[in-house]
C-alpha cells in the first residue's frame, strides 16, 4: 500500500483546515530562506551618508593618527621638498660669496638660462659617468634584481620555522653594515693582502688583487650590493607569499602537480604584482646606482671605472665648487628618472599589472 504526499499512514487525508496552515508555514519558510537583495538606491544612499561624516567626528576619531604623522610630514617637507627650491641655481651662475650667506646669494647671482645644460651636453666626463651608470644599472638589474626573488622562494620552501628564522636573520644582517665595513670585508677577502691571495701564495700560486682591477670593478660592486641588500629585499616577497592560501597548494598537489608546477602556477603569479611594482621603482632609480660605495673605491680603480652620476655631481659641486653645473646635472638626472618611472609604469599597465598607480 503506497502512501501519497499529504496523506496519513492509514491512507486518509487530513482535513483542509489542518492542511492550509501547513502550506502557509512552508511557503513562509521558503520565502525566508531566499536572500533578499537590497535595492541599489538604498545602498547608494547608505554609502553617501557614510561618506558625509562631519569633519569634527573624523577629527575626534583620527586625531591621534594625524598627530603621529605630523613629525614625519615635517621632516619630509624639510629635507625632500624645500631643497627642491634650490634647483633654481641650475639656471644661474651661482656664487655663494656674492652675499653674506648662501641663501641670499641666490637672489644676487646672475641668470644664464640653459647655459649650464648646454655645457653638460658638451662635457665628455658627463657622458663617461652616464655610460658607467647605465652599464652598472643593467648589470645589477640582470644579476641583482632576481636574487631576492630566488631567496624568497628558497626560504618559503623551508618547512621548519626555526631553520627559516635563522636563515632570514643571517641574510638580513649585512643590510645593517655600513659601506665602509662592506668594502673592508671584501678587501680582506679579495684584496692583494686578502685571505685568498695569501693562501694561493703559500701554495706556490701567484696572488691577485680584485679590489684594484678596473675591468672587473662593475662585477665587484654588483657582488657587494648582492651580499649587502639581497637579504633585505626578500622581505617584500615573503610578505606577498604569506598571503597565498595553502588550500591552493593542497588542491594542486591533489591534482598531481609537482613542486615546480605549483611554483610556476601558484607562487610566481602571486609575486607578479610585487615584482612589477619593484621593477618600476628600480627602473625609475636607474641613474642612482649608489654614491658611498663608489666614492670609497674611487681611488683604488680610478675615476674612469668608478665615476657615476652621483659621484660626478659630488665631485663637480662639492670638490670643485661649481654648484650651478652640479645642480643642472642633478636636475636633469631627476627629470630623466621621472620619465623612466612613467614609462615603466605604462609598460606594467600593458602587461596587466597595476605598477605604482592605477590607470
């Protein structure tokens, strides 16, 4: 004997007075389970009300954060934006001794227009420094930029937290060394009186001195930069890798993806936005390959191999006292850097990445 829907076990149907309330309750239950979508107008109204928070309320809410940022903003204005006003001397024949102090001397120095920039374009020493800067930038972009990415991938693959923490600490440590100490360490290892040269001489081999070899100087300074700053550069990449869900790796492993497959399809796509951002910033900083590092080794290999734009500006402005010409070189370097940032960011947009800012 089959039992139909809505019938009793004995085959009889309940009275209509009982059946109707049951149907009403079921319909109400189904209606409650269906999610209601708020009208777009209501959402827009709520967003507008939330955006129109009075200034007094926002000040009471965020005044502690604002007060904390005021010293940083003051230092930024004082040391990064106020000195930009001094670029006016690039269009003058600036003489700091024409007045009682260097600031008022700006108003008494004669204007020469773009004469300093014309002189810059005709200076062979400027082009030599520019060539060295570009060569070192390309070399560091190829040999130095990928190293933090590889180190981050290696550290991220370490399972034991204690081993990972020790490795990170060892890699971070050289970043806190000054360039004086870094150059001294390399001198004690690769110099003419260094450990390697002395060991070779004890075993009958001829020694060497890489610290004074002008042909290998660009590779030497790249190795110094890698040893000093590669460990610090992996912080950003490790932060990006920490945001990747482990469920993706587990799902890929269940589908049969090996370690290299998971790295290619999960890890590297997660690092693409960060890589694009840092690459744009690095390209924008192409003409600033360093100052102190090259200045310390200038007399060991000669100005022909170690002169870059930063040391050239220092040499012309501070040592020779040609402030207007040095300001013109520095101003041109800054403008080219801005153009490189905009161009690299546009290229990042073409590749589908955000870069420094959105479109």
